[in-house]
C-alpha cells in the first residue's frame, strides 16, 4: 500500500481502534492496512472463531448450546497469531480457515456464548497495552467498549458479494455468485440476530461506507479521525 496522503501526528499515546461490520465489508483488509500505517498490532478476531470452527469440523464435534465436550476442548485449545497468521495448537491453519466450508459454519459456532466468552477474554488481553487495531462483530460493543476510536464499516450487498466471490476465485475456489450471496445473507442473519453479543453498531462508533472507496482512501479518512482524537 502506498503511504497515506494524510499523515498521522506523532502519537503521544497509543489508542485501541475497533472496527465492526457485516461479513465481506473489507474489515480485515482495512484493519491490516491501518495497523501498518500506525505501526500498531493487527488482530483478526474472526480468525479465532474460524480456527475453532475448523477444529470442530476436523474432529466432528457437533455444535450445541450446552456441550461439556466443547467447553473441555476450549480449555486445551491454543490460539495464537504468528506474523498475522492464525496458529492452532502450534500449527499454521491460516489457509484452511478461509475455505468456504468454514464460512458456512462459523456463524453458528461464533453464536455459542461460551465460545464468545473464550475468545473475548483473549482479545481483551491483546488490547491491554493499547496500540491495537481489531476487527470483528462485537469489538466496539463487547471487546473494547472503551476503545478510543470505534468504526462501523458498511458496504452495499452487491459489493460485498462481489468482493467475497473475487477473493475465493483468486484462491482457486470453485464457487458461484449465488452460493456466495446465500452464505453472506445466512451469516448476516445469524450475526445480527443471535441473542448473545449480536452484531450492532456502538452508539459512539463512526460509520464508514466503503462501497466506492479504495483501501488507501479509507485509511486516509481514519487517519483524519485519529489525528482529531490526538489533538483533543
């Protein structure tokens, strides 16, 4: 990425930046680019839920609201980021967790209260020393309710479907636009309607519709917001 046209002021203190939004709004791409621009740590919270989903599928663990098996598995599960790539129990599974089979099942897994509690606890640890950019569904509302900057990312449904389709095709996945659309709408419904930690915009979050914005333009806008906060 080219250097942002808007320069960030010299940071007198580090802040946490929370980015929330529906699936395929470009949260991860934006968060990663922003963290690089600010020399912050990027945390992809969704990768954690995908890693747990991957483990469940690989080990044929049935998703249930009250499962001692799942609770016990979580206690021995080691989730770490190594060079921004997800590692599960010491094994790099970054490529595996991006497969469509994970996308089809991750929302159901992420809706489990004890799975969310497990991930949120770790995510909050990541942000204790500030200087973190984290994206997800409940970062500004649950994980970092006191984040200095909260952003709610949006994009049109058509744009989101096309982005996800292009991403999968570039990875050599055999999918159709209709399959991608069906999956996105399914995830939108579960993410927004689950009873525990649903996706919603924090009251103090700034909305950014990136339907027609490049990554660089998005980063430039957020740098303006960061500068405004630093100047306060």
